[in-house]
C-alpha cells in the first residue's frame, strides 16, 4: 500500500506528518499510524520505519522529487530481509554505517522481527 502525502512548500514537515531528529534518532508522526521511528536508512531519501509502540507495522518511507512522501507497508519477513541485506553489506565493506545505527539495526532485528 502506497500512501502519498503532500508537503507544504518551504516546510520541513509533511501535511499532518512531523519529523524529529533527536540524538541521531529520527521519528515520524503519522496521522493514522501514530509515532514511528527510523529502523535504518535505505538511501538518501528512503528509510525503514516501524510504529513505536507495537513495532508490528513496518513501512518503507520515501520522499519523492515532487515533495511528497510515500508509505509502503512491509511484512515482517520483508523487513527482516531488508535489514539482513544492510547488515551483510556492512560486513562486506560495501556499506559504511556508524556503530549506533548498526547497533540499532541489530537490536531491532533480534528483538522485534
């Protein structure tokens, strides 16, 4: 399911969606899904987010060139494969991540998936 949402010009938040960067953690407030946190970045304008409270709903959130955000829901297996691929790329040396990001991905992989 892809849900586009438009962002007002000159505004860092999307219509009804607010993002926060707190101590290298990124949160996103969605009107229907609630507070979500960044599990891992999937590119410059793409990331894997999970709902904060239940950690059962997982989304790939992409900011498009038209200043909209798309939410694509994922199954737990798909999210597990995405995280596994990112950690494998980090071990091979083709992807450089800071230790805090890698630790957050490992913890989420072990406990939530």
